[in-house]
């Protein structure tokens, strides 16, 4: 396995069952390790591991097997579905954030990544793996005063770790709330390669957080009792203390667990597991289909009555531009094609798998299958909206915890309602022309307000860039009043979004 694959999979050679080592894997993680590996492989489109899911047949020649692997294509259903969901969840606004948090929205992790970008990655990791870890950290060292800290630009950083990297943890309950008291996270660090001036080596290390302290350690294997066994040694690389604004150690590690299924710390169902399995079924079925197509859809030249050469065998036939085939009397030349009657069966199976996959993704929002009824689509849309609403509530709760951890470092006051607010209607269905025509007919009949029709036009993408449905509806009302010889009334601040003072200034101007 390549180093990059190890970094993303969390696979290391250290003991996983020794509770005296930081590499110990929590039983809750061990139970789902194989499922998480499958989800990660599907997310990465089986790069480098196709043979794991499409094994070699008995007595299949190596060259034939390599050809079969190269012709097989893995679909991006899982990745596209999760990215579509995360795109919907990225529609939020940060509210009442502490000043330092507000100032860091464009570079929340200290490495140039914005809050929306980081949370989108966290959403994808949480939906793929069932959960992920959010960590608030403060650069080492202390300023003499708050003013010095602001002058130096020293402020907290927000990072996240995927589920496979959170190796072990301990929690306790206070007033019914689960609080992590110790967490160990696997990290990969770049170290210099001693064998060359330009090479580098990626080394696994463990960040151990216990109470208000943290350690960064590495595990090394050394010769044991002389019989070839290894004695694993833990070597400290660095350590520090999580301190609040007053310089006191924090009581607990500044971390929180983001689970899309409201599970406890380090846990979470895999909501897209069935979609990953369906993608693998499609991959195997498509492999059989391509192999059959490869073997049967190639016509073969057949000739009868070819002249016999001096050596007693027919002359070789070369087919190309302006070729001439000489045949004896009564001979024939034709193209023969092997029949593949099972191709239709494979095509039907692929279509059936695609239909099942379609039900678990957002594809029906962008067209989907043509035989889905409007009622069916609305029910699926309502179910999807409920799912995203639940995840949005988890995300808002997580962000509130993150801000609480943030101000623990800065000493700022956390305003009531601080956090994020998810946008409404994140999965509204696109408006089709028939629905828009019906809405206009209802408006002409006096059964629907113009504002409702304008809102549908906005969802259909028919309004100019930057024009809101509310502003368009107001402009149309004013236009109707002018055509009827009436004096337009004052703009409604609730519609325009302007306050009374601004309206008076505009009227005066």
C-alpha cells in the first residue's frame, strides 16, 4: 500500500489491541473498520484496490485478468451523492459570532481554508463515515496581554479529523451530557529522509489529549528478547497545555463529535452504506457486461475456398485498404459475429441497480427517471428535506459547541444565539414549465397571489441576476398602480429589507 493510501485509510503497523499504547483502537471503531475502509475505497473510486473487489477467477490468465480490470469502470454515485448533500448543507449563515471568529471566517484553520470550505469537507466526511471530529486549538506560547495577542494575530484554529483517525477515547456524563475527557488522534507528519537531500518520509504520530494537556508521540519498534520479537516503545515528540484566556489549563480537551445520526462520541451509522454496496454491485455487473461485449462484439473474417499455396497451407489474409481476396470456385468470404444473448440480461440488471441507486441520491431533483409521478417525487423530496433538516440541526449544535470552545481560548463573550442558521428549502425541486403555466393560470383566475407566481419564477431561474422574488413582486405592484393611475404606496420595509430611515432618505433624494 502506498504512503498516501496509508494516510487516508489510517492503516499503520502498530499494535491495535494493547491498551498501554496510544495505537490502541477503541472497540466501537474496530467494529466498523472494514465498513469504513469500503466506504473510503468507493469514495476514492477504487483507485489502486480494484482487484480487492473484482478478484481473479480460477485459472484466469494474468494478462486476461489485467485486461478485465482495465475495462471495468467504477461509478461515482457515492461521491456525487454525498457532494450533492454537502452542497445543500453549505447554505448557511454564521450569526452572532465572536469578533475573532468573524475575522477568521476566510482562514479558519490557519492554512488558508475558509469556514465554509472546512465545514463542507467535514459534512462529506461525516456523511460518508457516520461522524468526524472537530478540534479547536491555540498556537503554542502566550502573549503578555490581550492587546499583544491581537497585535501578533494569535487566535484559535479550527480543524477536523476523519473517523478512522480518531483511534481511542474516553467519555463521561455530566447532567446527561456526554463529555470527552481523553482522545487520541492519528496524524501523519512529514520528516526529513536521511537517505537523500531531497526525499521526505511520512511518519505516523499520535496526538494524545487528556484533560487540559496534550502530547505528540511516536511509536517505534525495537529488538526485544533476542528471539526476533519487537518491544514497542513510545517516544515523546512534543507536549503542551490547553490554556484559557486567563492562563489556566482547560478541564477537558477542546474537541466535539459531529455525527449525522445523533450517535455518541466516536460512533455513528453509515447513512450511505447501501449506496456504496449498490455502486460495487454495478461495478461487478458492468465488468461482466464489458467482458461479454469485448468477446462477442468483434466480428471475425471467415473465408472458404482460399487458394492453397506451394507449402500446402492457405496464403495469409491481410485486410486493409484496397484489399483483394482470391477464392476458388464455390468459395465465400464473410464476417461472422459471436452471438451474446445474455447482453440484454446484463443491461437489464444494470438498469435495475441504477434505479435503486437513484432512490438513494439527489438525482430525482435534477430530472431522474421519467416514470416517477409528481406525488412520488414530492414524497421523496419531503423525506430528503427532513433528513437534511435533521443533519442541519446537528451541524448547528456542533457549531455552537465549537464557538464555546473558541471563546474558552479568547475570553470573549458568547452572545445568545451564536452559531449558524441553515437556509430554508435547501432541496426545493426545480420548477418545470407546466407548474409555472398552471400557477399563472391560477393567478389570472384570481386564485393565486402575484408574489407566489414570482417566487416560482425565481426558483425556475427566470429572474435577472441579483433580483429577488420579493423585489420583483413589489416592482410589479408599483407598475400596476401606475398603470391604473394610482399613487404608489410607500415600500414595505419587510419586502425591500430597508429600514424607514433609508426609505425616507431615498424619497428625499
